[in-house]
C-alpha cells in the first residue's frame, strides 16, 4: 500500500487479525475461515508459536508484529517488560520478515513511530476511525517515514456500548476499508464483551472455551463471514505491504 497510488488501497478491503496470545487451536479456527474464503490478510503476531508456520506457508498472508507496551506504561516489569525497543526487537526475532505493526491497545506516539522505522518497519495501523463517522479513509506518510493505515471497524468495539460502535457497513464505499478481528472473538462468536469476560478463566483451554460460544444471536464470527463474502468475490482483499 502506497498513499500516492490509490489503486493500492482505494475501495480495497484490508482484513487484519491481532493474535493477542490466543492458543493455536483458537487461532486455527479463524485461519480455517480465512483460508476457506481464499482472501489476503495481515496477522499481527504477539508470541512465538507453531501456527506461525501455517500462516507463513500461505502466500496471501502477511505477518506483522503486535507489540505490547502496556507493561511499560504501567511501570511493570513482566515478560513484556524492558524498553520499547526491547519489546519490538523481541517480536522481530520471532517475525523477522515483518513490515507492518499495530500496537496492542493501539498505543502510539511519534517516538514509537520513529522506533518502528528505525527497525525497518514501513506500515503502522494504529488509527481506528469508526466507520459510522463517515470519514473516507486513506493512508498517509507521516514525518517518521511510516505509512499510516487507518481502519474503520474492530470486533471488540462492535461488542461494546458507545457511539458508532455497532456499525458495520458492507456496502461498497470509497476509500480504504479496514477491519480488525481477534481470533478469540471469532472462536466465541462474541456479541457482547460480557461473554468474553465470563470466558476469561478458560482462555488457555480451547475445549472449555468452546462451551462459552454464542450460537443464539449474530456475533463476531458472523460479521467475519459477511466481510469474507464481500472480500472474496470482488477479489479486493489486500495485504498492507504489497499493493
Ligand atoms: Zn491486541
């Protein structure tokens, strides 16, 4: 995606998934859906795990990194601790081919963008602009040299009360169309964040987690299927780093 080449983003759909430390079996359920649709997607990686091999084997997929700066902001010193540079470098050891990045909880600053650029990353997707706002989205080149990629829909915001949080317009619209999902919300078919909170004790146990699945009302998995239906016949799904 290049800002000055509208054909690389205008009217295209960008599907991305933040792994958020989900177990492989939970991630695999999402990969199955995306591979069945045969569309391109970007996967933001949080940890080293065998399923990365499966993601890398699909040439439609791109792997980016999903650094967690929250322990730094909270002055913590856990497994994700250390300087921001250490957090990024640790993930780049796992995903050395990464060109794209989205921070966990969308943590961003001009210092972080400079850091990303210095490590060879080129595309940053840390700007959520609610689709219902009606803003026509397009990428831009910021002063750090990073290409910034806004997106208009994210699963956990859809599941939360708040202005514009529930909108998902699948009608063709001008500009860049970006959607962000999390495997755990697809696995649970989350329709309300209270379901996710209630399932929290079983996050590491996929079979127990399956017992929390929503089958009653439309949820995140249903939303993904609608987006995939739109993305595949039009062949408009795209990755971040390649037009
Ligand atoms: Zn995250």
